[in-house]
C-alpha cells in the first residue's frame, strides 16, 4: 500500500517568501545572536528579507540577526532557513522603499546578477 500524497502548499514557481527578491551582491556585516559580527555577501534581497552567505557554525533557526550595510541603519531580523553556506533572514520590519533604493545603490557597477533559469 502506498502512502497518500501530501497536498501541495504552493504551485510550481510560487514561494512561501513574500516580496520580490532582487539578485544582488552587497557586502555587509552580520551579527547572529550574541556572536561577533562577520563579513557576509547578501546575494538577494527584498523589503521583507534576504539571502546571504555565512560560514558560521552552530547557528540555528529563529536566532536574532542584525545586518549592517555601511552607514545605513542596522536591519534586524530572524534566521528563517539554513542551507549549506547560505542563510535566509526575515526582517522584523519591512525595509522602506527609500532604504531599499540606498541598499541597491551599494551593488558594484561591475557586478551583473545572474538569474537561474529552469531547463526543460
């Protein structure tokens, strides 16, 4: 007897995350919990959250995160997911349009984000 299939929560191409993520490559500093801040690269961002590369060991979901982008005000959030060397962060408060514009201005001119495409 085969197990019943679980209902799909999202159709293909849909996502549980909210907001349009923008592929970027923004250097930042990240403090997880009480640990010392570490340099990170934010690889996509929206007003509600971001994805970044971090090499810390021992981080767990729901830990508080503070992101620092140069002279911008700190952005606080929580770890939502951890996969290999990437972390997903949900911001506690959505980033304003003005601050998002300033963050997007931090993307170096010589970096062109590459979007993944689905094959077949």
